[in-house]
């Protein structure tokens, strides 16, 4: 039986997703200005890959510097510039736009509308982000992705103000994207009790986008204003009456929800494609709904745990933030147990085991468990303050969550949608090379980062002493990172080759097929 016939209404409308060759039929005008949700989504996805290549190149360069102790070829300013551009491009230019673009395509399909409401706002969001990316590269800021004041006002070249303006433009772009997602999320026809989980996720993330980007926009405006000295009293510059503490609270009111901006759409992709591969609905619909609501409520107020070792968070308030942070584990665990229970409801079809998007999905779930386990220590006041704060333990955690989970689920979504974009199937062999290089490379990289953090290796340094364990950990971080880069090259070759030479797909590209060898023989007809 085709999987489409087995879709539960709460998981999405029974709309046949027809494979089509969008790529060869798109004109330049359509690519740039079409409000067709398919064109908007495809444009955003392709642009995200360019951003990944750019941000990955920055990482390849500074990783080479850090492979062994002593200065090789990068000075401090060049290293910090590459690190800043890497972080900003990967989060704001690659990860968030990629999952948003996938949502732009899947939402109209799942809801049965076959169109994206407020498509003009989605277009504006895209072009504002492109402008931000151009300014960011030209400005070459070296103040890290957090843009902490007053450092972000003292460092950089004469064009550093472009980095401040880019932050403001990113806020505008993400606000518009959030408005589009929320508007489409509430456009369903079956009432809240039958709203697909993809729509619940879009509503959740839409609200978080709109709420959290307001303080981010103020951060960009405040830095720009302080740098240009538009006002007699600064917002964040302490030398002119500004407050660094004010900056911390404003920035992390966005900075922590930013973790969930790619996280929630990645969860939505799981709820959309897992039933298609398994051939049955999810184990629990309402646990998914409750988890999305709890994530929306818990994401905003826990930003101060990012700076709880400093004097601005102390006493009862510090303990309150820790408790709130611990409570956010509940919705994440609800999601994970829902997925695991769904996988054990029935034997996994042989067709799912072979499918590249299914493989990426399974290992993405493994990485969210891996990253979540390390987050338990991050939330504790004592270990965070005295042991892991600003060590490599922190990037180990967010690389597991950002890339290990959200990034891999984004690629699972891309592989799943590939036949709908091109009318052809990807190359299985190249897909497997991409898959295994990423799983091994990401595990090596993230684990080595965790070990470096355990050994107190600090973040944001371009040179280090040959302390026992440090060079070995950094070497393995680089090896893992380069494996990920090679895996991405396999993906790119697969993308371009299969779009032209892949096997043609004329019907449902994801039918549920069980392993006939393992299935019991059918009884003879009487």
C-alpha cells in the first residue's frame, strides 16, 4: 500500500506530492521574483548551500591553524574575523534559512493549500538577508557572533559598522519569515484538534521569530548608534554612559531562542517524513503538540544562563534561571520519546532502512540525545561557572544540536524533497558517502571538542600551548571537520549530477516496501 494512503489527517492532508522538474523549467525571472512557494523554497535552499560552502570554507581555514600549537599562518585579527564570519554565516545564512525554506515548501503541501500565504513577505525576507550577508562579508567584523559590547565597538576595520547593520537586517529578515510561518500555520481547515504537527511547529517558531527578533534588531540598532555616536548617551558603550549588562540581557533575549529557530522546524521535518517512511502515524499526536507549546513558553526567559557565571546573575534569580533551564528538557524529551516509540510500533520497512533521508533522520535523533546529555551540565550553576563556561565544551554542545541534529534534519528534508524538485532520484552511492562521512566526521569533531573542553581548552584562541591533550584534541577536531567538508562535496556532486542524470520518478518516490525475504510466506490460495 502506498504510504500516502496511510497518512493520518493530523500528520497532514492526503495531498499527492507530484515529482516535477522545477529546476530546468525555472527562468531567471522566476528564480528572482516568483511568489510561487516552490520557487521561493528552492531559491532559499540553494542559497543556503552557498552560505554553507562559504561558512565551511572559513572553518576549513581556521581549523588548519588550530591543528597544531603555535602560529602557522593566521594572525589574531584574521582568525577572529574568520571565526565571526563562520558563526554568523552558518547560523543566520545557512541553518535558519534552510529549515525555513523547507518549511515554505512543506507547509502548503501538508495543509493542502498548495500556496504560501504572504509570499511577498517571504520574498522580502530573502532579499533583506542577502543584503545582510553582503554587508557582513564586506564589513569583516571580528567581534564573534555574539557581538559583545564594548568589544564590538572597539575592534574591526573602518567598515565594522556594516556588521552592526547586518545584525539589524537579519532581525528584519527573520521577523518577516516568522510572520509568514505563523500566518500559514493558522490557515488550516480542520480546527486545532486536527492541525498537522508541521503547522504546530510553524506556529511555534513563527511566534519565537517575531518575539525574539525585536531585541536582536535593537542590538543591531544600538551598536550602530553607539558606533556612529548618534546620541549623546550610548546604549551599550560604558565610556559614554551605556550599560554592558543591558546589552547582555537584550542580546540573550534573542540569543537563546535563536537556538530553537532551526531546532523546531527540524523537529517538524521529522513529524512530516517519519510516518511516510514507516507507513503508520506517529505514536502520539498530542505529546508533540504539548511539547511545541512548552518549547514556545520556555525558550524566551532562560537566556541569562548564558552569562550566569558573571555578577549580573546571582542568588535566587540565578537558581530560578537554572530551574527554568532544566524544565526545557521536558518538551525535548517528549519529542524524542515520541519518535523512538513510533520507530518501535512496527518493523521498520526495508525501503526506509535504505533511504538516505531516513538514515539522516535516525542519526539526527542520536545526535540530539548526545547533545542534550551535555546540556544537562551546562545548565548547572557550579559546573558551568567553575568548569565548562567558555571552554570547548560549549561549542561541542551546540555543534551537536545545530549541526548534528538541526543541520542533518535539514539535509534529510532536502534528500526527501529532491525528487519533487527535480523529478529524479538522487544517486544512492554518493548519498551513502555523504551520510557516513558526516556521521563519523561529526562524531569525531564533537567528541574531540568535548574532550578539549574537559581539558579546559578555551574558546576564541588562535594559538595555544602544547599542554598534554590539547594538540591531540584539536587535531581530531580538524580531522572530523574536514570529513564533514568532504561529505558536503559528495552532496554537491550528487545534487548536480542527479538533477540531470538521476533515475526518473513518475509516482510516489517513497513507497513503503517491507523486506520480502524476512516476511512470512503467504498462504496458498484455496
